[in-house]
C-alpha cells in the first residue's frame, strides 16, 4: 500500500537512524524501525495510504509501544517533524479517550445485563452481540457528530445516550434491576421495542424520552452525570445522528451489518485507530506494562483487627465526573445575576457599571456559544451555553470576593475605576469560564502531561474573548485567592496557564508587554531596565491584587508614613498628587511583578535542566544564569514570538562552548524532552526571521550568537561580567503540600488534607473512605469508633508532653516552644493551651483546633508566601 516515493525516502531515513549515534534500539528492532520510518515519511509527504492500525498489525506492535519507540528513534532534532508530532499527539489523545471509555462501557454493561439470559431470549440477543452493537453504534455516533474526538466528558455523555436508547429496546428478561423494572414500566404503556417502520424515528424517540426518562435518570445518577446536559446531547446530537444513519430496528436491535459498514467507511477515511478491536481485547490496543504498573497503591492497615479497605484508583471517567460534580455543587448556591452585595458595590461607584457588566456578559454568551459550536460541532451549541452560564456564576462569585478583600485592604467602597475597566471584566470572566472548561476537559491520560492539550484547552479561551495573554495573566493570582473552593487540580491548571503566558504567550507580537517595556525605557532613558538584576535576591511579594495590576501602571514612590498603600481604587476619581521633581516615578507594578515571576520560572527551569546535564560543573550554573538573565533584561526582543526555554538552552550551550565543556545541542534537547510540560516544537521550530522557522541550532548560529557574541566571549576573558544574583525562591502561592502535616510535640500524629471523594452520588462520602489506611485513623466529621482509639491517642500526646517536661527538669536544653499548626491562621497558638475547658482531654483540644481550621487550610497555604516575605523584609 506504500507508494514508491514514500518507500525511497523511508529507506534513507532508516539508514540514517541505523548509522546514528546511540542507534542500538534501531538495529535491534529492524522491523519496528522500518515501520516507524514509513509512518514518519508518509505523514510528511501527505501520502498516507494505510490506516494506523494496519501499520501496527504489520509490525506487530501496540499503540503505546509504538509511541514510545518513536520517541526513542527521534535521536536527532530533524528525524521527526512537528507535523508528525502533531499527528502522534492527536492519535494518542484519541486512543486515551477510547481506552478509558471502552473499559467504562464494559463495566457498565456488566451492571446492566444478566450474563446468561433465560431461554426465552434468542441467541441473537446474547451479551456478546449486545456489546458489539452498542460499541460500534457509539463509535459511529462519536465520529459523525463530534468534531473534538478527544473530549472525554462529551464522549461519555454521548455513550450514555447510546446506552439509554438500547436499554429501552432490550427485552426486560435481559436486564438487571433497576433497569428491568423501568423497561417493563415503559412496555406497559405500549412497547417501544417494536415500532412501526413507517413511523418517524425522530418524533418517536423524542416522544419516548418525554414520556419516560427513568433509564436516563438512573444512568446519570449512577455515573454522576448532569441529567439536563445528557438530555440536551440526546435531543440535539444523538437523535439527528439516528436519523442520518438510517438505522432500522430488527428483532429489537438495529442491524449490526448496517452499522459495521458505516463505521468501516469512517475508519478508512480517517486512517487512524480501528476501535472495534477493543471488543476482542486486541493486543495492539492494550496499554503498555509501564502504564499498568503506575496504578496507585493504597497501604494496608498494620492492625489485623481492623477491616482492610483497599481503595482502587479512580478511573479517568470517574475522576472527570467527580470534578464536574464538585464544581456544580460549589456553584449551586451562586446565581446567574449579580448578588445584592454586588449591586451595593455597583451603586457605590461614581459611574454605575451594572448595565455595562450585564451587556458584556450577554454579548459574550452569544460569542462563546458560536465559538464552542464551531470547535465541537453545531449540535453542541446549547452544551456550550450551559458551560458558559456556569462560568458566569463563578465570575460574579469571584468578583464579589475580590471586592470584599479590596474593601478590607483599602477601607473604601467606591471601586468605580476598577468596575468600569473593560479589560479587567473580560479577563475575570474569561478566567472563570476557563476554570469550567478545564474541569469538563479533564484529560483521559493523567500520566502524560503533554497529552493534556485539546482543541478547547488554554489558550483557546483567549481567542474566544479576544484577550491578550498579558492582560489575562494579571487576574490569575487574585482569582485563586478569591475562590477558596477551587480544587487542587484547578489551581495547578491556572498556574500552568500562568507559566504558558510567561514563557511564550505574553511575548507574542502585539502583546502590551512590549509597550510597557518601551515606556519604562523612555521614562528613565536607555539605562533603565524592566527589572534590575539587583532585585532578584529580594523576596517576591504575593500581595499584589488585580486592582494593582490593572489600574496602577505607575506606582508612587514608597513613603515612610504608615497607612494603607496608595492604590487607584482608593481614590478612583481624584487626580493623583503631583510628584515632586526630586522624586522619580517607579516602573509599572504589573511589569515589575511580571519580570520577577519570569525570572523565577526561568531559573527553576534552568536549574532543573542543569542538574540533568552539568551537575559535575557546578561553577557553570551562575555563569549560564547571568547570560540567561542578561538576555531577558537587555535583549528582550529575542523573546518576541519565541519561547523562554529556547533562550535557556542557547545560554547553556553558549557558556559550555566558551568554557570548552563538551555539551552538544543534541544532548541538551534529549534531556529537555524528559522535563515536565515541554513540547518538541520548542526546539524543532524556532523563529529565525519573519515567517521563517528552523531548529534551535540554526537559531543559535544565525540569531542568538550573532546578537550576544561579544557578551558570550567576555566569559572566557580574565574579567568576566558581574554575576547575576540567584533569584529568591519562595514557596509557590498556589501549591499545597502532598504529605500529611505532623502535629508538633515530637509525637507521631499527622493531619492529612481532605482527599477528593470517590463518588458523589449520595453527597460527599465519608472521609475515612478517602484517606489511606493507617494504624489509628480518626476523621473529622464522623463517628470515631471505639474508645480505645481516644485512649491510645491521648496516651501518645501525654507521653510526648511528659517527655518534654522531664527533659527540662533534668537540665537538658530547653525544648523549642510548640508552634501552631501551619494552616491555622486565626486560631490560638497550641502552646498556650488557652480557650479550652479544663476537663477537655488533650485530644479533644486538638480536635477542636483541627475542626475550626479545616475551612481555612487553603487560604493559609496561599498566604504562606506573604507571611514569609513580610517577615524577611521586617
């Protein structure tokens, strides 16, 4: 099936791979290497004359093994093009979704159908045939009506529609409860399984769903799916699919041959994965051994008297449904309109922003709905509208929280400037909708960070809202602080968005960032820099609010007088005081903070890569960092339409070259590929000049080295440049400790944060079912079991207390005073023992403190950075 041109070029690629350094895997796996070469060349030449599954079968290799081997043979930067990378990424995402959905489908059918139906059911309706019929119908529906095939949630909702449709066509004798009773109830009012062929299928199906929704309700409850959303998918997408496919019911079920023929046409057209092979558990579609070994393990209890309760890891579908359910539960109390509190803030403004806010929200509703339908499929417009409305609820909720914080910080209630700022509102609304989209867009594979990207992933939202990345960045930190109910995954996602902006998106042509830098230079002359190196070792303060960043492009000089910091929000309609001639205005707050964060991100990336490659040359790290930081500060135009990591790798190569350390770009990019959140396009496709791209080696030779040659050569002289200080690395304001926190006092009591619930159907589940089992487990909010637990824990606490007292009595060094729990921001210090009744046990005191502080855990984690930097400055 392979054309002569593909065969010839593939052979040349094969020979170059076999002769390349480190080509041992290629020479051992000649057949696999030949298949990979054909795949690479066929895509590059746009001459794919075979399906992906046919290729896998020909070389007898699985999907996962093929992807891994392709990664291994890409020893040179030009072996696998970005075009091939993109195709592989699409195939991998599609496979991940199909794999997750098939296993969910198989388990679900096992809960719906009896394994051995009674003799009255014909052999044609065996469980094998049922599975085959359902799965292929779903594959056909997914391929016909869904443009974004890697969307796990929408695909699963469509699968539930298929299940609902077929369950209603199944004889009750085949079904388990509660489906059997529900289907029997439908047939009492007239069988839905033997419709007249001449009757219109659309009206019949619609009438059937209107009159009885018991099956779909059971399915949605069982899988924690939103009933309204699934109904919407049924009417707007699934029923039109049934009509277009011309599926005719025979013996209670559609004819398999008709569906098979249509799917075969679709599969041959797409030339990708034959997902029918999941039904046979085909070897080419099975996950690799590594993937299987990465399943979470839960430690067993040490106490044999207590029950062993192993918690299985969540499946991708279950995890996605839990995240969505958690978001919906948070937003159930929120409204689609501004609250009374927000209305008061609006009324306090010099210019009331209410009308413009409502018009903006309504306008973006239409825009978002249209863009969502264009990306996913026209039948999904209403689903997009529903997600947007959830985002609006979150938008109003976070806005109210932000304003309350600003009022507390500044002791003012008139926020006219902020609330009439169009970019602020657009950014805040976009951020809220992005949280909703990311919650629904959970990746099917949590092992591979690069596969998290989908067509609807960030920065898709920026295009929808016509928003600059640098403007969106300004709201992220305040958004996280203002919404304490954000899940750990969502905080990590927003942090990832912030990193994407700092590393490349904010540096695109047309970004306001370049205008800010230009203004900064013009204000102070060419000697002024966006952020001087001298400030790098100063703590990064995480106390800038969105109001500071959107409304204070120029901050006033620091004054010694005490009082709240001057902000544009505190005097929104008063002209700023005239600054004396002797005092020079300082740089933009948003620019200064942005550069500090960029430096932190840049140094972390450099340090990680340095440890991989040059740990034996520790003296080189400060030199590389100095060149890297100098480039970002003085030659920032090199960042235009490029990536932070490109400058980092060039800086590393340049210093090694001038210091005679043998480090080739091939080795640098090989190590870079292993880092988290990296993309091969970063080093394979670098801007050389206008609309011309090439590898990072070409960029170094033609652009980077030409621009910085004089500076690089200084590192070889006897008078090298002054070294830049290493940035002060604070705790991230967004991260949470993975490990349980130890209660001070030298004992073995730990407090673990509340884990995500395993299932939401009946509300939040018992915390003990979510926490790893240990010798003694007590969970706040439920019964504690036998009194022995209390006695054991009291004894542990008392023993540690007595030990401390005895140590002091015998003249030992005075023990350190007990610190309060790190997450307790307002409660009493544990050491003083105040505010407790004398009859309370030590454990009961601990319990009261733990209960009172749980709701503030997240807020304290976010403020840890503030506490640290504030104390250091003092």
